[in-house]
C-alpha cells in the first residue's frame, strides 16, 4: 500500500485499482500544496470527486504547508466543497513543523486549539485562569501603550478547556497603585477570586474580582524597598494565603521568598538566595501539596540564555532545597512559567520568546546535523513551550543539559510566533489539565519568514490568545 500523489503518479490510478499496473497499491490520497496556488491541487481533485479515494478506508493527506495562511487556505478549500465531498475519514496534514504549532495555526477551523486575535492596544499582555466548578474564567491584563503604566483588563469565559471563548468584559481600565505590571496570578480563597499583581520595582497589590467583574483593592506594598525585576505567585496552604516572589536585590541577584498574608501586610516565612546569573527577566510560580510548596523559577539573560531553579519548601520543618541549572538549559527571552497539580502530580509549563525552532522541513530532512544534535540559537519571535512533571524540570536542572525537542523527560517545541508571552495552567473537573497563553502578535511581513511556520500578520497592539491540549505523561 502506498500514497497517491497526483502530480507524480500515474493519472489513471486516481480512478482505477487495476492490478495489472499495480494501481491497487495506491490507497491513500496525498496531494501536495502547490507552490504558487496553495489550493489548486485540492480544488482540481474536487472537480473529479477525489476519484476512487472519496470515502475509502483512509483519511486524505496533504503535504506539507508550514505557514498559517497556507494551512487555513487548504482547510477552507476542503470545507468549502459540497458536504458530499467531505471524506468520511477526514483530512490530515503531513507536516514538518511542531504538532502544537499546527494545532494552534489550524485551531480556528478544527476547534482543537485556540488562536484568537484581539486587536487594540494590548502590550506586554498577562493572563490568569480561575476555575470554579466547571466555569472557566480567564482574565487578561496589558499595558495600554508601549511605555505607559496604565493597565487594561478583559474577562473571558469558556465552558471547558478549548471550548468557545466568550468575552464578557472588554478592555476596562485596571486601577492599581503599581507601575508597569509584570506578573499576574490568581486563586480562589474563602469564596473570593483573589488576584495578585506585581511590577518591576518589587511592588505588589492584591485585588478581589467582584461579582460585577470590577476589581477591589485589598492591600498593596513592597516585597523589598531596594528590589527590582520582580515576579510573584499566590497560593494557599491550609487556610493560609501565601505569596512567593523572585526579586533582584543589591546583595542577591535573585531572591526567593515565601510570604504569608496577614491582614493588610505580608510577613516573610522562608527566604533563599538563588544562584542566578545576571537575570534580566524572571518568572515564578508556586503551589502546595502534601505539606510542601513546589516552585519553579525561570530567568533569562541579556544574551538570550535561560536558566531555572526547582525549589521545595517543607511546611513541616521549614527546610528549603533548590536545584538550579549551572549552565543555560534553553535559549530565549522573557520566560513565563505556570504550575498545576492533580492529586500528587505536579506539572509545569514554561513559554518563552526568541527561542529556537527545532522542527522544520529543512532541519528535519538535512543529512547533518540531525534534529537531536542541533545546537539551538535564539531566533527572533519564536515562541516555544516546555511541559512536564515538576521533578522532570528538577532533573533537567540537575543534569545541566539543554532542553530540545528530543528530550525524553520534557515535551518541548514551537507553538506560535510573537513577543512578551505569558501562560496560565489550570485543572478542570479535577482530572484534566488546561492552559491559556497570551502574547503580542507578529506585525511585520518580514518577521518569521522561515520554514518553521509563519503566523497570520496582525496589526500593531494585537494580543493573541492561544491554547492547546495538555496530557499527563
């Protein structure tokens, strides 16, 4: 059995299974995407009702578009035909790009991923997801311009992970005593939807999202009077409301602290100076389970190298242990990390920009070096994800080895293109992980002009909301 490529194989085999000419071996229709007219081949096949292949034993295949506009053009050409020309087994793509990138680029047609474009003035976007029962609430926050501190927020809902996204609050001013907000996190606590924000000079603020979807300021202050480059996370242990922070201090390049919220103040509970190398952007997330706080801290340097630490803090004896990578474990900038847990399974998801695209037609098919032997270099606008168990991140840091698309303990690849990403993971219905990521869209026709896969070009200030499926592995 073999695939049938109309542009290369015998024309009669499109209609015949004549064994004399071995036409019966052609059982899978596999047209290419025409270089000049992306939908020509599939439209030509529709004119003859796909020959013998319609409603056969196998899906249609097509190969092998990389750019989003081409992927959507082919899907639309297939769907625009009369329903009787839909193949019962469907249409699949042979690709050389990362599977998650294809999921996102095709998501608006397949429903298997999100790739929403919100035009306007959305700079340095952030997001946090809350789940109450089966109701998913997604809050986004962004700067109103590239250099101002004024923040705007939006509120969205979905009935399930990757379900229909509905906007219920559109770009309202967010009243805050902070400067430019650099991190956003949230948690359900004592019946309230509690949100934590922090800025680049170690200020923080705690708000409650009220029933009318406005924010009420509860308290604000400083993690440190001399701190900078702060990121923070909010979580609970028992009835206690806690905050973890990562801040640059005069005597510590990256200080890890767990704070306890007490009334209108916060008190440090555990502190450790991390062995961080010249961080210029940092992210932290923390959750607690089994009397232990689990944290991931990730940071990038001015040379677009990324390091990380996995930290455990015992609430029973107060000990804190950290495993930090002594060398870069990835390339890129502006990493953001999010944690989630189902029972005792703690997983982490990290996204970053200016990373490296391991999978493309050129890199997958070249004789040397192989994909697994590629040395990653920072590529402008490439957004990548890294996903796996918390202890897999810890082991990666301990091994001091580069994360690649061939890594056995962590899933890693490209999912979109853009800048200033953020991500929020969540647990749905007690047994399903979900995620939402935001970023500033690509706005230049020349950006991403590579066979890794170029997204649709958007207007300046457009925020993208992406989501794709996660598995426990």
